[in-house]
C-alpha cells in the first residue's frame, strides 16, 4: 500500500510548484486517496490541479495499458458532477470495472474557497473503439458540461444536466435492450468516522449504473465524498462515502430508507430514458414524483409497481411526452394515473369505440341541473382525451389513424351531448322551435375540417356549422324567434365545451357563411344562397364543404344538406383555383415564411389537403365514390377511377399520415395548437419532436435525422404530385424546394428554381449536378429509397469541402460498381458510411479515383476495425510477404504491393480528412507503411533463389521517413550500411533491387520514390558502405549539412543490430561541440538554397515547405538547436521534429511560447501540405493561385467554412511568426546563447 509522499519529495519532483499549493495538496484529501495511488500518479495529480483555472476547470487523462483503459478526471467540484462524468463515460461506451472517486476535504478548500475532485475509472469499451478521436469526443463532452457548471447560475446547471442526459438518451438504444426483469440490488449502510456514512450497493453490473445511482443520491440531498468501485464476474460493488449537503451526518432509519428507495427507483428508471420524447424533462419530472412518492404511505405497493419493467417504460414515455400532460394531469393526479401504467399488450385505457355516447350519457344523467351536467361533460372529455393519448403513446400498435378515429368519436359524442343539453335547457324556457306552419323546425350539426374528415388530432379545432331548417318561433309561454333560439343554442354549445388550453378541443365556427360577421346558427335559406353557384362564398369556403359531414341533430336534415353540398360543389365550375392559390400565398407569407412549417410550407399539409379536395371536386360528379369527407377513402377512390396510380395514392396517403403525426407531435410537446414551425435542425427540441412521433435510433440514423429526411421527402413528393395534376393551373406557390424535389421531379418542376436549390446545398455547377442526380436516380431502382438517401447525401455534401466534386465522384463510383441499387441500400442502412464517403469524394480526387478504380476497398476501409486502429507494421509485413508473387514472379508481386499501398493510403487519408485524426497519428501511419514496404522488399529479396546475402546489413532511413514524419508524397531517403569492411556488391545489388521494387513505374504506378542521394559522395558514392568507411567519411569529409541529416537516421529493415551499431558510431560525430557561428552559417546556407526560386509572397503562391516562414524554417531551427546542444544534452538526439521541439523546450533551450508557436505552425503547414498532396497525388507545396482552388483548400484545411481571405491571413500570420523565431534562433546559436530567456 502506498503512503502520503513527503513535502520535499513533491517539491523535488515538481520544481516549479508553489510551496503553499504543495502543502495544501498534501492535506487536502483523506488517507485513502494517498494510499490508492503511487507517488508518480500523486505527483501528476498535483501538477494537474495546479493548472486548474476558470478558463480550464477540468482535465481528462486517458491511457490504455494491459489492464484496460484508465480515465482520470481532475477538476473543480460541483453538485452532481460525478453523475455527469459517469453519464458521459457510459454514453461514450465506457464500461467501468473499477474506480476511485475523491473530493477534497471541506476543511481544506483551495485559497479561492473551491473544492476539487480526482476521479479515476478503469474499464473497457463496448460498441466503441479506443482511439484519439474517441478521447477527443469524451474531452469535448466533459468540457462542455463543465463550462456550463462554471457559470455558477441555476439555469446553467440545469443546462449541464440536460446536456448529459440527452447524450445518455441518445446512446441508450444502442446500449440497452428492454429488460424482461430487473436485477436485484442490495443496499447496506454503515456509520463510519463522523460525520460520514458508508453505503455499499451491490448488484448486477449494468450500463449507466453509476449515472443512475449518483443522480439518485443527489435527489436526497446527499453529497458524495468518496467512491470505490469494484466489479467481479458481472457483479458490481460500489462503496460510497457521503454526508448531507451541509457536511453533516445522514442519520435516522426513515431517511436512510428513503435513500434506499430512491436508489432502487432511479436505477430502474434509467433503462427507459430513451423511450421518452424529452429525456431530460422525463428525468426532472421523475425526480419531482420521487419527492412526493417517498413520503406516501403504502410504499410496498410502489415497490411492486417499479419492479415491473413495463410500468417503468410507460412512465418514462409519459413523463417526457408533454408539458401539458405533466402539468394538467400527471402532476396533479399521479396517485390515480400511475396505477394505470404497465400491463399487457392488449391493454386499453380509453372508453372503447361505440360506447362513448352511452358512457357520457350515464355520467351526465346522474347530475341534477344543467351546470352540473356540463361540468360532468367536461370532466369526462378531459379524462378521455388523456386516456386516448395514453393509448396512442404507450401502445405501439396504435397508429395515428386509430388515434384520430378515437378522438373524433369522442368529439362527436361531446358535441352531441352538449347540443342536446343546450336544446333541452332552452326548450324548457321557450318551448320547441316551430316553422311558420307550426311544424317542428329541424337542425343539424355539421362537422367540417379535420372533424368532418374524421381525422382529429391533438389540439385540432372542432370546426362546426349548425344549420336549422326554417324561420318561425318557439311554442312555449315565452316564445322567441327560431333565429334567436338557435343562436342561443350555439352560444351555449361554445360555452359548454371548455378548452383546457388554447386550441385543445376548441370549437371553431369560422367556416360558417360570412365567417365572424355571420350569424352563429345558419338557416337553410342562407346556406343555399351563400354556397349556391351565384352565392358569395369564396372558392376556399366552397372547397371546405368537401369535408362537411353531419354528426348531430336531425340526421335526415343533415343528409339533405350533404346532397345540396354535392350539387353546389361537384357540378363543375364552382372552384377558382387561382383564388386558392392566392389564399395559399397569403398563408405562406403570414403563417410560414422561410422556416419549415408542417402545415403551410409548400408541399405540407395545407397543399396536400387542398389538392386532394380539388381532385375530388373535379372528378366527383362522374364518380360519386369520391364525394367522401375522409381523405384516405378519397385517395383510394381516386386510384380506383384512374386519376391516381396505386403507388401515387399510397405515397400521398403516407405523406398525409406523416404530416398529421408531425403536427400532433409539435402540439403535444408545445401544448399549443398554433405554432407548427419545425424546431431548428440540430436543436434538442427537434429530437424531442421526432421521438414524440415514434422515431427512435434505427439504421444508423438518429430520430432527428429520420424526421428531417422524411419531412424533405414527403413534402417533395406532395409538391411533385400537385405539379403533375395542377402544374398549368398555378395551385402550388413558389418555394425554395429541396434536393428531394430535384430527384422526384427533375429540374423542370414549376415553382422550383433548381439552380437556387443546388446553390443552397453548395453546388456551383448546377448543370453537371443535375446530370449527376439524374444518373444516380436512374440507377437506384427504388425511387423512394433514393429520394430519402439523396436528402442525407446532400446534407453531408453541403458540409463538405466541395459538394460538386463529391456528387460527381459519387456518380462515377456508382457507374463503376456492378450493383448500384445494392450500394444505395447499404448506404441507406449505414449513413455513417455515406457521410465518410462524401467526405472522401469532396476532399481528395486522388482518393476518389482509388475508390472508383477499386470499389471493393470501400467496405474494408470503412470497417471500424480498420479505420480507427493505428497501422500495425508487423501485420502489414506479413501481408506483403505472403500471397501471389511473394517468392517468385516480380511483376505479380509488385502489382500486388502497389494495390496494398493504394488501399492503405485510402485508409490513412480517410482517417485524416474525414476523422480529423491528429497529425502525429497520420505521419506515424504513413511512416509505418513505408517501413513495412522497405522491410518486405528486403526480406523477399533475401529469400529469392541465387541470393547469398549475409545478415549484417541494415537499411537506414533519413529525412522525413527517418523522423517517422512522412507525408503523402514524400520521397523515402535510404542508406544501406554493412557491419563489416570491404566489398559489399551483393548488398549494393540488394539496394538496386529495392529501388526497382518500389520505384519502378508499372501499369499500377510506383510504390515509393526511393532517394539515395544522401549517401556519402551523393550520386557518385557506393550503393552500400561499411560502417567503418561511413564513420571515416562523416568524421573527416562530410559537410555539416550531412551530419545534420544524420539526426534523423533510423534503422528500418535488415539487421537491427547493424543499424544500431551505425547510429552509435556516428552519433558522437554529430554531437561534437562546434562553434555556434559555424552551425548558424551552415543552416542559413541550406535555407538559402531551399528558398532559391521560392521567395514569393502569399499572393503569388506561398510555398508551405520551402518558402520563408515555411516548414523548413521550423525543421532547420530545431536541428540547429540540436546540433548546438547535443554535446551537452545527448537526449536531444531525436529525429522527429515535434518530439525534438518538446525536448528542447523541456531543457529550456527554447521558450515555451516559441515552442508552442512553432508546434502550432508546423501542424498547420503540414496539414496544408497534406491537403495539397491528397488532392491529386502530386508533390505540391505551393498554395494555388486560382481563387476557387484556394477557397476549396481553405475549406479542406479548416474542415469548415473558413474563407480564403481568413485562411490566407492565418497562414501569413503563422509564417511571419515562424520566420521571426527562426531568425532569433539562428542569432542565438551564432552567439552561443541557447537559453530560452535570451
């Protein structure tokens, strides 16, 4: 067991640490902290804590070793921070096996008064691959919620919790299945050193256990001091030391029982967060429920409920479904509502269809007077609305149509009951309404809109028209005119049916003649005069009668009104489409605008309904079956009579159902009937709406992505449908359109500006882009699938460096493969592959051409086991050394290794441009690849018949390969050394064969350009030399620049011992002490040669390698410092530029600021160099002169929308800073003043 280090040992290890801080640190934690870690780790923790600040409130260290992955989080303490950390780790696929969690003592805060945490977790990944990219994502998420917590206000703390909870919810579908049973949990509590309590929780190891557990403890006002986590054979034991939020003891059986109960509840609930449309609100509301439930009697009944997974899944859905449901129902009536949850698949909550009228009548009949009856009616209505929504929300088999049917039947029953009660109440006062002739006056309640179409949704208005037959008066003791009687009846109806919230079961009478200016009750005469052929009704008002249906009053009179309606609108010439078009333009301007709107955007619900109704009117006179208020019946009838194809009818029916589900989801979440704008893409609300509609993670797409794709696709199909049937009549208003429109209808669709649509997605060459889309669509087979895929693809391409290039290359790729339709199916089910493919096709023509020429590379390259893993030299050498030609035929082997090279460059390039892997990883992979090719070639030659090579030779890499920092088109500088003296003819032949293997231009190109000009005497020197001769040359003859080149010498093939012997013999020569002036002059001469012909300003194509302030400045400055200081610091013998720079900084030979500036500049310039070389596989180092090419390069390097101007300014500033440091460095070297402070 380790122990607390001494003050002196800590100060010795951290010479720059403040003594006061070191003293604080050694007393800030409990003894168990210091005994849990070794002194090196404790020292590292101390140094990290010293670096915390308001700008850097957290550090995360990730390491992988034989024991697994270790994650250490060091930062400022905040309430609930442990839950958020474990939530992020779990969401990122990290499964904790063990852990040690520590908070600094309350009694020993930092001078600022703040406490800190040191949390170390060990574990493994499930569903993810450990890589720099994974680590970067974890750091980004942890930094994200910490930044919010650091703001210090309650709102930001809530946002931090929401941030993590959304991350958890998004990952749950891929991590968890719905459990059939819950695992048992054991909770024990022990008093330990006052005021702390130890709780031991033992249970099955499951994902999100810590997240749920630590969150649950926070609900009970618990502050965690320490946690010890251990997992063995699938069982996790967590020992948690805690106090209350005031630092006092948590005592009392009741309080501890509440903690236990809360822990059990929260653990089970977390499984089902993904089922909630709004996971964060579900969790917050769950916490509020917990606070109420823990104080209720009958806790055992609640324990029985939470033991049922079906109950918890229902609860998560319900709590995250709607603010309205929560505030108006669940929060106030949870004791009644919650026992309804759970149950089997055939459960039903609401009153069955066909029984609503009788049930409502029973409820109202038991009340004494009109006011009580109306109160009972509204109570019944509100409860049934909730239960119908519960049926729809919790029963997977209940689709929107069944929901609409049930809600419509409820509305009809409520309206009938309310009208009947009003009629009877008025009749008791005034008598029954009679005609002038003394006959009974009839009336009918006519439903219109969604109610008429039997398609009510959540918060749909109840659009009604009450029509009576005759003038006259009532026959009671106090008679009133029929006009007044029915007016009062309608007023009573409107007052009786109370909307719980605006727009929810709200009666709307605006479709009556003259709208708000007309009488509430409509006489038959007024109905006929207004809607008749010469009446004042506007076209859209006549069109609304298509949905008119009698739902109450005298049914025979209602049927008469429906026959009159048929004569008025189906006789021909009753509707002016131009008038409908003007209405749509006004709606679009006033109610939609440029933001997507589920009802008023072109192609959305309003257009769909108008179009179907117009087709009904157009063909309904000859086809009575089309005179139906129900839209699906109308579509089926239009298909049967040949107006629509069967597929077209299905498409529009599906689009209608989608748009109704979308509107329902928006209204449910917002509790508002009016706001039908879609949330901003990428917002949390967008995902909530999608989940409320029933979307979940599927086929690699999030719920939000699926909603986006379906909205664009369905609205495009509706726009194309309207264009086909009304294109010349101007029904469809002009809109922006989407890529889906161009796939569905092509570029000639009226109202769609194809050039503008393509420009919005970043396509500049609209003519070629349309041709690409046309060819791609033609190869798809399934138009619907490709339309959806095109929406995704266009979004990915819009975010890419060059959408035109991406689309053109995708079309070329599909032409090259045998089964494009299968490719499209694969991309539809694996959208991440499509995103990566678009990135490749947009960023590198070279890589795109590799894929087009080798389509089979695609699946191999994008396999996560290949894409996310660093290259293995041993595995690659084995692959190159086996297979066809490995022991004989040269041409066959050379063709195969060139194919492998193309494949590996594609993989590395994809890691670079699509994943944004760090520069060090990319140059390492490129260098390992070249190492493997050299080794495989040498090993193969040694095995060939007729060769009698000794084993005392080594191939030495110099230049970028020697420094393990190769770029995509670098030559590989090689030197062959022999550990003996005398003739080395066979080794020279080996070198010639190596050059032939790798550099010969074949039908498959070359593998590498091998450069051996850095050997002694350059091109005139021998192909292979003995170590002694080399030592003699470098010690007596070589120029200083040749010794400078040896800094990067590294053995890559052959006898490793011989390679080490060579390096060991020449190192003293390189490290010999020299005058600084000699070194500086040599460096300057070499840079002058490199700059010759390259000294051009940025406007003339800056050379990022050889230009002033380029990569060479950095490399030569670093190598100059190495030459000047190696005699004193032999550890500076390091061929890698960035590693050498770090060593120089650590030894104080260059300031941290200068080192950081050079490192940042090196990374930028190397990234530019890589982008230039990847674009066309050429040794290019100069920025392009063409403005379009420069803009493309700027986007590729920045991986975003950086403009060419901003990019050039950044490069100019970078190069200017590099040249300044280069000049200062050479000056210091020349004066033998190497200290960083000089």
